[in-house]
C-alpha cells in the first residue's frame, strides 16, 4: 500500500522524534498516541482510466494526505515539522514505482 511505503520513507527521514500512523487522525491518548504525530491516509481517487490500448492497461490515481499534529501551543515547531515533511517528499525519489508525486496543497 502507498500508505505503508510513504510511512517507511518518512520513518527513515531525519524528522526528529515523531510518531507515524497509517490511517485517519486519531485523538491524542497519552502515552499510546502522542500529540506530535503524522497520519498518512490514502483517499479515494477517480476510477481507473484506459491508457494506450484501451483494453488491458489503465492508469489508477491514488491520493494520499499527510496530516501533521504537534504539541499544544507549539505552532512554530509544528510548522517546521510540516515543512520538513513537505521538503523530504518533494525533494526525494519517494516515487518508488509511482508515476508522479504532486503536491496539491502545502
């Protein structure tokens, strides 16, 4: 799954101490789920569309959201974490077999 691939990529990155989860945002529940966390969630894309031969090959679009939550009252460090995640994905070869990576929103 793309969620697992992106989670592994971000786990290997130098992002400091941050917990990573696949799936939707979960409420903080210390110590199991800390405030400072990344949530990686694949969302539905449009149906597959035929490509070239119109019979056997199709393009499938997948969308992934990375939601970032920080400690309470720590806007700047959370903003810096978001920038580090964005830069890490944008400037890397995270594609891993995916055709392209596009940031639709910063």
